């Protein structure tokens, strides 16, 4: 088992409709735009998927990335749809206010208080007052074809703590007071299709080589070896991209660089609006 001082950061979605997606996250979920960044070329760590084109990244959440689990919205210019697989099960948010906003704006509420974002991504809403003393985002749920193998990887190799385990699911995390990762057995193969996402964690810069070494020793896939990524006008970060037994992509970014990169940009909301208006793709 690797000892990682990890912190859950965000989940990455590829979005086909930036305007409608922004409306959903801002006006229905009630999240804030924390920062918006534009890139001329594809990401060297495939942050935007297997696309070499122009793309953008928008971070949205209920508070700063330093103490909230947020969502990364990746938009590839000119790509208008992504085939959904069965890999992503949903994000769970505690907020009766979200349901109230959905009702008032006639956004469909599916059975079980489920909301579907543009692109088909599901959010499970707990009908309880949104907490003000902690992050309303409680967990990300992904599919597992073999729960035993998943536990061996996430707990046995990466060292995440098991918070709850049943025959059908396991709840894991690095810290008590942050959003958790839930893996749910689907009794069949996990199909990631084109819309597959990525979950990200931070860890100290000095721990990244040890993660790489441990993954190599266990003969597990490294999709992108340690690499430094630049963001125009902002801090450089170092990442390593892994894949679990079902192919779920995992990013470990250095905490030191990411803390600088992820500072809230007061102009983020305006930037997003400006690029939505300019988009003729």
C-alpha cells in the first residue's frame, strides 16, 4: 500500500453544449464559476480527451477548490456530442434548495430526486437543507465490474480508506471531511464509450514519484507518466494519470502547484460568458 497524503479535488466531464451546461450548473445546481481557462491545443495529459483541437476548462463548485470537491467542465470546440457509457453512476449532493430551483425553473426531476445535466450526466439530490459548514457534494459514484479487484486497487495499492462496504458497493476516501468515491458493482463489463470522465486528487509533489513506482511494481497502467502542464498566465502543475482495473482515469496533481493554479478568479464568470457568446463552432 502506498502512503499518500491525498485530497479529493474534482471530477471531469466532457460537455457538448457549453451554454446549456452553464445554465444547469449555475441556475439549477447553484454552483459558482471558480475559474475559466482557454487552450489553443489539446492537453498533453489528455485532460480534454483524445482531441488535439482548441478547448476550454471551466471549474464550478460550491466554494473554493482548496476545500470543496468541484466539477471540471471540459468543452472541445466543434464536438457536439459524446456517446455515454455505463461508467459514471452519478454525483450526490445534499441540497433541498437544488430541488426547489429545479421545480421553479421546470427542470425535470427524475424518480429518486435525480437531475440530468446536459450530456446525460446524473446528479442524485438528497432532499435535506444544504449544509453551510461543509461541502454539499457528498460522493462520486462510478461503476465496478469486479468489486474485489476495485478494492484491491483503490485501498490496497493507492491506500484510500474504506468508509463503508457492502456486497454491492464500497465507499472510499483519503479524508473524513471531504467528498468520497463510491464504487458500485454493476455485474457486467464497464463501458466508458466517448463521454468517459476522470477523477482528480492532489498530493504533495514529493509523493508523486512514489505513486509512479508503486503502480509500476504492481504492473498497473500509467496512462500519462509524470509530466508538467502549463496554463497560460497561471501556475504550472505536475500530474500523473493512472487507470483502475475498469479503466477509470485517475489524476494525481501536485498540491503545491495546484494550490496556486486553483485560486478563485473573480473574472471567471465573465470570462465564461464572453467565450460562450463568441463561440461560432
